[in-house]
């Protein structure tokens, strides 16, 4: 039986989970594949801390470069865009296939890494970089190889989904739920990467590039997080029959493409709206397959290590059959004229206005919207507060975002409007 030596760089949570899986399931993997996948080396700056896993003698090392020389498959799990990039490029230059979960590195430097892999006639596998244990990368690379991808919409950050679920279910404000998420280990001490939408944007950029064969990077992605989302808007969305989720959205629009990350209202009777707590889901619409939905745990030791080990097995089979570039990490596809600017996006919108309770307010607001070709789908006025203000809630029909933002800026100038307008997009699935 062919033996394939595996080296893991990074012995943190995911590294430990990957090592545990390889050691525990080695015999099962060999029986299924006819390949002996052997964990040969684990490199980390800290090899003394007990991870709760019995590692064979001689496997742990602090020398990542030596590891690269001694193994057949290099697994990069240290994260970041500095040392990780250097080590991956080193491995690729030596013809070693790389498995990584590093979404930030791929989003920012994927084009360079994939070119290096092609030059050395080796490959990069990155299933764990998007949606943890959900095999969405494999689906796009292989399962939908014969499909034109029209749209991808995903809930791809468990921290944000947990926060939004708890806000809705318990009626608790954002800051309190965030603290709870941190206490439970669902959110980092500095949660900016998650709640500001950057993590989801990295994953969106990767999926878009894979789906369309053009490297977009992170710069053209519209990124808005949930940091400023108010509890009242979650409640009002519910009254309209919607639920608010942080979405990564990729849409083909003739010769253009939309790439955006933001909270959005989606109808409660859709499958995506039912994805709660720390779970992730990705909806892919292709031609001819139609709509498909992938659901599961998007992060954590078990889910992410499952995806890493699946990639390791794929690489091992490539070794067995000498087919290292059978499925390239990235295929060049169609070229788009442009990524649509935020103002060019056409969507439906939720607008919340804080206005004085007096005659003529609705007429004045409607006039401004109408003058800018924005049609109202639904309108609701809430009870008057002690200050004499009321919330005016509006759902629009489809409109161009630039026109909607201009309209709200004009509405804010009205003497009867007492606060900045709240504007959220509505995503019809």
C-alpha cells in the first residue's frame, strides 16, 4: 500500500483537530482509499503545551521548513498572511501540494499562490477556507463543473449568525449578545473581523473567483457588518415577515457581477432564513441544476478539521494515481466587464425613519421617493413615543441603490424627520 507522509504547520485548534482525526481514522482512510496517510510531522512554535492528543514520538518540531522537506503533503493551519504565505510558496516551489484553511491569505493573495502551484505542476486545496465542514468548494470545483453559476448567497459567519439569532429570539440588544458570544467562545476578544463583515467578505471573494474563474480579490467587495444593527429593526422586519441575516452575495448580471456582504432582510419562509445559531448555509443557483443548499457547521475544531482531512485524502489519491493537476485549484473562466458599484445595485429596501407625528409627513416622504422612481411596496407607522416621534417603516419595490440613498438624504432634510434614516437591503431568494 502506498504511503503518503503528511506534515501539519500550526498546532492550534484546527491543527490539533486535524492531527486527532488523522491518527484516529488512519486505518479507516487506508481501507477506503488504498492509501496509507501517515502523520509524519507537526510544526509549531509551541510544542510543549498539552493539546489533549497523544502524538507519536518524533512528530513534533519547531522547524516548519524542515517539515516541508520531509513530507509529501503540506498542511498550513497557522493563519495570517505573513509566514503562512512564505511557507506555502516554499512548499509549492518544491512541488509539494498544499492543503490550507487560510481564507484571508487566499482572498488577498490567491492569484499569486495559484500561479505558483501551476508553475510547479502541483496543487492547492482549500475546502476548509469557506464554511468549515460544508463541502461547498468541492461542489463548485467538481459537482457543478458543467453548470453556469447564476447566484451564490450564503450565511458564512457563525459568530454573526449566533448574535442575530439570539437578538431575535430573546429580544436582547447587540452589545449584550456579543458579550455572551465572547463568553461562550463563539466570538473573539476583538470581534471586528467577524461583526464588521470582513470574514464573510474573504469567503465571498474566494467563492466568486472559483465560480467564475476570474480573480476578484477583496477590494471590489461591498462590505457592511452587523455592528450597528438595532434590535428594533429585527423586530420590525419580523412584522413584515422577514428575518435579518448577514449575507455574502454573488450575482451575475449579464456582463457584470455583484459582490457584496451586508445584513439583509430575507423572507422567513425560505430555507436560508431558518439557519440559526452558529450554523452556516450556502445557496448556489446554477444552470441547469437550479437552486441547491449546503448546510452545516461553519467553524470549530471538528467541522474544519473534517474539511482539511477530506482535502488530504484527495491529495493522497492524486499521488496514488499520479494525477496531481486533475482538478486545478483555480480555472480561468469568463471575464466580466466590471464589478457593479454599490450605487448601481438594484434591490428592494427597508427604510426606517424617525418622524414627527403630524399630518403631511407620509405625503412628503412619498413625494421624494416617487420623484426618484422609487415605488413603495409596504408602509407601516408605529405608536407615538413620549417625545412625539414615531417610526415610519417602508419597504420599497426594486430600485437603484444610488437613487435610494439620494432619496433618504433628501428625506433627512425634512423638518419633520428627527434622526438619520436606517437603510437595509431586502434579498429575494
